[in-house]
C-alpha cells in the first residue's frame, strides 16, 4: 500500500485572490513573476487557463497554471502540436522554497497533463533564472531555441515531450 501524495491541486477560487496578491508581493516571487495584475472573475473564468492552488499536507503554498498554447494567436508556443500545454508556477510561501517541493509538484502536474493527452508541455523561464532552468531540465525539459523577448517578457523557451 502506498502513502497518499502529500500534494493537492485545487482550482483557484475568488477567496484565494488575497493570498495570491500576498504571494506575488514577496521578493522571491517578484524577482521572476512579472505580473502585478490581480486576478478577477473574468480571468478565473478564462477557459484557456487552468489556475491551481497547490497544497502540501493540506497547507496552500504555491500557485500553478497550465494553459493552451493555442489560445493566443501571437503566443510564442502557438506552433506546437494540438493539445500542447504551457505551464507557469511559483512557490508563494518563502519557507517552502528550496525544500524540493517545486520539482515534486511540477512533475505531478506534468504527469496529469501527459495522461490527459498533452503531446508536449512548454515553459518559458527568464533566461537568468538558473534555479528554474535546472529544475525544468531535471524534469525532462530542453531549451527549444535561444532566449527571446515576448509580450510576456524575456524568456528561454523549453519543451518536454510525453
């Protein structure tokens, strides 16, 4: 008998918005997460993006989103095959950073996306975010081109195949 996974994903709800804004205001998140825009009902209802609160042992500590790369005509991953998903995430609680939670919950979500039929998963860390890039490489992502500027900022495009 295996122990239950300590990570849980649930959809972001309106009641989570204050927590997300608090997390986004922390220095370790602000360094790489370039959005100050608060989420609203329209964003939460956007069918292109699945937004998740990640909990460890029932304690919320991180945000993750996965999205259809074909939801925006000018998206830098729009050339990928049908069903491809993009991911972004951050750990909001500072004391949870550096403890191995990121690779664990990202891998868990990747497995779910591949199981749901995604042929490839894309991510786009800032090229200077060596820690994130190292995690993504450990999880099977490879750079898919040089760093480039997008409307979402400077990115290093990375892909992982099923």
